[in-house]
């Protein structure tokens, strides 16, 4: 999970860095097609038939599969639009509010994911951090137009985080919870590949210059991000509580802020940094509550004895 966080932090940095040569939304569409081909080849050589209809389980999975895939595509439509308006570090921070949105959804449907009072406090802290970050304006320039565009980009990135959280809820609370990770990822990539191509054309994100940098970033996005990391993520979701996985996710926005400053020379605005700290602390409380509770109980036992 720590390795995945590093990869996902670089995902937005990569899309932003090469955006002059390749539009972010088109890049995500192309990487989805490439990763889908790789995944189908992996399933074929592993003797797995994509979307096989043996048994009633497979029949129950296609509707939630398409729903999760549509949410996945929506997430990256919003990310691509946000990257045109605001800093990559802002996109990473607001996108990774997803565990908070997922926790709000999962506590309604899964008894194991019920929120404790400390987690509700974490949610309040995270959204307080979001509010503070928005108050910072989000633009390096003081011009009203730049500030307005950056605020819109920040809002789109936050909506992308909500879409990702909804995807997690769909995966955990439907027949997909018992589906192979390859099948789950196939639904995601298929919907992203099919839906993002027309979305890229309609929004004017259609340019791709066949230069070395564009091809290198596309290879990273396809092989590492869309294929390897997402496959690992869906496998983890089937074997561990989402709340326990989410405790690591705070590493991604932290890495994104630092990498954005180092690799893209993005400014670190004081209010945004302070707001990000609130978001990270809130995510840590929401996602790491179980671990904190166990440690607190372990410390109390010797004192009681």
C-alpha cells in the first residue's frame, strides 16, 4: 500500500508535467485501452475468461461492474479537467479525500465499517481542512480570473475524490466484493476507455504530440498506474478492511504536495499547506481509528492490572 501511494502521487504529477504535449483526459483514455489489452492478455494466459457467466455470481456482477466503471471514468474526467485549472498538488490532496467519502458511505451498509466518534471528528477535521484550503484561493497569482479558475479546479478535484469514494462503496457493498480483482479492474478499464475518448473530444482535450516524453509518460501511466497499481488495489480491497487500507492513503497527498513543489516548481501557499495538514490528519483519524483503538486498549491493560 505504501508503494501504491508513491505511484499514485506521481500519477497526477506525470499528467500535469506532460499536459502541453498530451492532454490529460486523452492520456487517461489511451492508458485505459493499453492497460485493458494487457489485463485481457493476463486473464487469457491465466485461463480466466473475462466476464464469464458460469453460475449466478457472474450474472449479478455486471450491473455493479458497469456502475463502478462509470464512477471510475467520472473520477478521471474530473481529474483531467481539474489539472487544466489548478496545481497538481491541489488535485492530489483533494482527490485523496476519497477515504473520507468512502467511510461515510460504507458505515451505512457494512457493520464492520461503522464510524466511531473519533472518526466523525476526523471527518470534521478533514472537511475543515478543505474549507481552509479553498479559502487560500489556490492560485499563485492574485488575479481574480486565475483565482476563480483555480478554485473551480480544486472543486472538481474534490468531486473526483467523492467519485472515487463512491466507487469503493460500490466495490465493497455489491456482488463485486467477491469478484476476482482482474474482473473488477476489467470493468473499470473498459468503462474508462469507452467513455473517456468521446469526453476528451467533447472537452477539447484531444491533442497528443508523438514525442519521446509523451510516450514515456504514457508507458508509465499504462503499465504502472492503470495496470499494475489498480490491480493491486482491487486485490487489497478484497482482503483487507477499506478503513485499514485508507490509513496509508494520507501518504499520497503528502507525497503529491512535495513532488509538485520539487518536480513542477509549484508554490506552497501557507493556507493550502495548513488546510492540507487538516485533511491529512482527518484521513488518518478516519482510516486509522481501529489501529489507534487497539494501541490505546493495549496501553490501558497494564495500567488496569
